[in-house]
């Protein structure tokens, strides 16, 4: 894969990021920035029945959409693993 993707963070995910403890926020933010270069890093999973992908960072899950047409990664959720799949 060549080139990089643009990054968009949904307002709801932005709120979730602000609520993370400082030490976790740094690691999660680093993983999010890495998605711009490689939206399918080792360990990423496509969520069945949806157009969503997820990666793990410690106890947190980053759920996102890859838009190949516009070459964009959109962060949908950043939540603790026990809460991420609840509606």
C-alpha cells in the first residue's frame, strides 16, 4: 500500500478520547496516528456484518471505518474492552 490516508474522528469518539486516563490516551493516540499510514496493521479485525474494523491497545478498542475511495480512516469509537460492543 502506498501513500497515506486522511484521518477523521467522530465527535462521539473525540469525547471518549478526552475521558481516557493520560497514560492510556498517549498509547491510543499513537495507534490512531499509525492508522493513517497503515489502516490494516497486524492484529486488526473486521467486525462481522458491519463495515467496521478494530484494533486493540491495551484494555481499549479502537473501532474505525476504512474508506478506500476517499482514502480516509474514520474513528468511530474508542472504548474499554468491556464496553466497546454494547450499544
